[in-house]
């Protein structure tokens, strides 16, 4: 926003726009406001009753401490290792944990190699030893393909949000107890499935512009009864949310940082080849040309919405792809 509009908004909040400028260095515009604070809803540890012991594998002491603090508030006991080799020795001696949180970038052997050895050397299948892999959003798309091959169903980008980690731990509790017979890591199609109980329609919105995200959420709140809406600010985050929440429908922005909507869709479709499932993915883009539409369909998207968002067109798309759920309401 321009400075004039920003100044008007700041004035409405009882403040003013201030400026600090140093020649040759740069300029900072800032304002101060006094506001109330609303306490967020505390996460209920009884929702993750089967997670009592966690192994953290991370060479960064600061990251270890943050994860330990998160887990301890949910009454989860933690043990830590600085590298994959140390973790393998510990697992060999103590047996599996309820969950392992493993960093991808580590010395000696990285996170994926550590997981491979857990599966092959220690013979611990995914349902016997669930793993959450931590990585940077800047990791390339090849990482996600390798995770699909290694049956790494849970991935979190750093820095880790407490609410996201709690959601992942809740989904761990829904993993089927039965282990596939004659488990072989090189055959991902034989791996476990996540079947969380569904009371609401889950819609994932992948959009990097906050204003667009706000508008789409407002429209969905009027159109879809009891929908549970999840947000992703780029393609990597959308992939992670897809893996963890199993959405019923995805609204995918085409132009996003880190990983765009087209490549994110291709990776989701590759994963679905292994799972046998199909989630409708709706392209959301400012491009109205025929070529843009064809690119979206070629990437594996099911439908197409142009910006700016129009409630009536959005309703028609939801009708087509959520008809079996019968939750799309008529527009007022």
C-alpha cells in the first residue's frame, strides 16, 4: 500500500507513520500501536494419546531445544541424537519410538538415508516407526519424489509451527496398525494408508497473496457448510499439507514462490499413482488465455478459475467436484 493510505490506517489505530533514513544505507518506515491480546486455544494432548515417546534427530542444538519444548507441553518424553548414525545405534538398542522427528540436512548421512537404513537395516516398516521429516522450503522438488519413494508421508518445513506439528501427531494416531506382509521399501504401493475420520469437508487453499487468501476463505465460508479450510503459502507447503490432512479439494494458485502450482500438482499426481487416490485440484490464476488453461490441465488439474475470484463461478466449480458431499449452499 502507498504511504498516504498507510498513514490513514495508522491514524485510525491511534498512531502515525514514522521514518528513519540514512543516506546510502536505506529508509525504514514504521509505526507503533497498542492493542489487546487474545489467548489462543490450547491444544489438547488427549487428542494424541498414542504418542508418548519421541526421538529427535537434528544436529542443531537450538532446533532440538525448540522441539523438546513443544513436545513436553503435550506430555511427550523426548530423546535426542545429533546425527543419523547415533540414532540408528539408539534404535537398534531401544526399539522403535512412537514417532521420530528427523532433520533432512545433517552431517555424515542425511535424513532420507537415515530413514532408508531404519526401514532396511532395522526392518522397521512405516507403521512400526512413523517418521516426520523436517526440511527447508528451499529444498528442490526432487526431495518430494524421494520422500514418496521412501514412504515418508509426513514432512514439515522449518521453522516448525506448533499447530502443524500437533496436527501431524494427531494424524499419526490414525495410521492403520496392520503392517503390510513382507514389507519392502522399494515398493511404496504396498505401504500403509492414512485414513483419518472425516466429519467435515477439507479444502486446501494454496495461495501466496494474503489478500487473495482472505477473499477465497470468505467466499468458501458462505458456499460450503462446515468446511475445514487449510492454508499453504507456496507449492512446497501445499505438498506437505496434502500429505498430512488428505484434503477433499485443493484450490491451487498457479504462480507461487519456491514451487509453483503446476509443479506441485504434478508431484501430487505422482504420489497418487502410488496411493490410488485422486483429489480434485482447481487451478486459480490471473491468466485467462487458452494456453494457460491447457498448461493447467496438462499438469493434472481438474478445473480452472480465473482471478479475481467470483462467487458464482466458484460455486459452479465446487458443485461439480463436491457434489457427492452435498455441502455447497445456494448463493444468497
